[in-house]
């Protein structure tokens, strides 16, 4: 059984720090994953709702990214056997924890925009 390092241990080891950041980036990197997560912050969404929130994403790319987010435990997919079949997506608890990252990115982005307009 491997030893899982705690945050303070990781912060003291540059190699472990880089590995942990790399793990996070593998789960959420790419052009579309963070916008998809941002779209789901406000609760359940159907495929079309997510697509309408994200300008220029194709249905094929949205489907691919949702599957990857689901595999990484960030998004849950719920299927309701109505007629027609209804599918909704929501963030898992792990996915909801990403909101702290998005909030920090929002703050940085707003500040960066102000400073670049000077």
C-alpha cells in the first residue's frame, strides 16, 4: 500500500509538488474543460444547456470532454428513462471543489484585464 502524502509534505518537496499540480492539470486541462465546469457550477444542466453556455464548442467536442470529466470523477451523468430519454450533468463533490480554483482565476482575470488596459 502506497503512502499518500499530505499537503504540507508535498509543499516541502518540489518533485511531489510538481506531480500533484500535473495530476490536477491532467484532469482539467484543455480548451473546454474549465468552461464546462464553470457552466455546471450553477447546478444540473442538459447537454444543450451546456453547449449554449459555451460559445463555439461543437457537440462532438462537448461529448468527448464530458466523457473525460466523468472518467476523472469531476462530472456525474444522470440518465432518466423518460420519453424521450433525458440526460443531465452535474459536478461531483470533487468537481464542486474546483470552484475555488475558478474563483481565484476569476479574480486574477479581472485584475489582469484592468492592468492590461492601462
